[in-house]
């Protein structure tokens, strides 16, 4: 009878663990994961975001940073001022100061951009890497 009492005592903890493990696969991706890839405007790639924090926006190379509060800062190489956007609670809240991203749409600067096909890094992406290396070399001199 004693093993049954031990099993009965641990049953709630086991069920709780199973529930947590079972639900963990249903969690939504973070904005820093969702933003990765190509985003289109008028059926052409408008911007590309890579997991190394580099990006291409309108054909211009740059970098991006997503903070803990999900605000994003976009810096285009050669530009004086970075652009910053606060995280919107949903896509309807996006304006020129907020951004939001889902699995299939990027909402930023008052616009929405559908997800494009993820492809290998384009020649523009290679330009981003070159520009980043050059900018890093110039700042260390």
C-alpha cells in the first residue's frame, strides 16, 4: 500500500510537468525570430533580416537591434540617424512609431510587408557583410 501513497503524492507534480512540456511547443516565436527572412513590397524583396543582426532595407545595407522590450532600431550604413520603433501590442496598433511582426507579415512604419520566399543570401546580403566589415575596420582605426 505504501508505493501507492507515494505515487499518489507525486501525481500532481508529474501531471504539472507533463502539462508544461506539452504546452511548450505551442509558444509563439519571439519577434527576433519572426523578423528573420525576406519581406516584400509590390512582389519584390524590400528588406532582408539575418540572424547576425545585419539587414538590407530598400537595397541599403545596415544593422538592426531588437531590445528586451521588443523595440527595434534600424541603422543603415552611411546614414546619420538610426530609426527606432516601439513594439505594438497587435497589428492594428502599428503606426509610424510602432512595429509588429507575425509569421507572414511585417508591420512597420505604417506599412505592411508580406513574407517573401526565404532564399540563400543575395548579392545584396553579401554587400551587407562587406559594409559591416568595412565599418568595423573604420571604427577601430
